[in-house]
C-alpha cells in the first residue's frame, strides 16, 4: 500500500493447541472481569522474536531481514507459558502470557542470533532494548497487582516467520518462513 507504514518483525507462532489454550485463558479472564481493555484478536497471537521497526519503504529492510534469517542455525524447541502479567508500556498496559525461564532462554538465544545476523546485513536493531519474550493477549485498562499462574501452555516451535503488519489494518501478513533444522546446534535450554 503506497504511503502505508509497515511494522516489520520476526515472530514465533504457537501451534493450534496452544492458541486454543491461550483463548481459554482469555475467556476466563474476561468472564471473571479480572482485567478489561482492548483484547488482541487470536489470529494475531505470536511471540515477537525480533522487532524491525516501522518503515514506509519496506523493500530494503525486508530484503536484509530475509538474508539475515537464512543465517540462523537453531534446532526446534518448545515454548511454555505459565503466567499472565502486565507491564508498563509506552502508551498502554500490555497484558501478556509470560514464558518459563527455560523458554525465555531459548527465545533470547534466537533474538541474539537474529540481532547478530541483522547487523551483518546492515540492519541496525535496537541494541539498548531488553528482550522480554511474551504473547500479548490485551492492552489492559490497569496493571495486575501480581502475576496470575495458569496451567502450563506448551507449544513446539519448528519455524519462525517474518511479519508485515500495516499500521491501521487489523491483519498480520506472513511474508517469510524459516524452518528450524533438527541437525542445528540446539539453543540453550531447549
């Protein structure tokens, strides 16, 4: 779309079973009126693996991101979500599913690999930013007083994707996919 802002990011998308379980957690939170706000559409559930920023001219960043992604060597892994938390955002209060420590480690390893590969391809990522793996379920009307434990939600991860989210449109378009190779060096914690 001419003149559009393209929000680009790499992501990991949980499998159908994990997405359904996340939907049940959301339904329980909504029914209990634990928190209110703007709920994320289930079709948009993902864990951001690396945020590439907003671009009016996305061709060059997409080409660099595609070349960088081809350099990633990681084995398939499992992610596990075990709690609901909120944290302060710049403009909103994200309500998210947070991962276990082991899942945080493996996702952080993927983030670090992407960061190094992107740097080699001329993409200057946000190196000052602290990576906190999570799956956003809502933008809440208030902070939770404490984390809410949930039954563990586990998902195998066999690929990561490049997503183009045109700002103002309510859709995430997958524009690239990369399989994680079983013979690759396993990421820590996998």
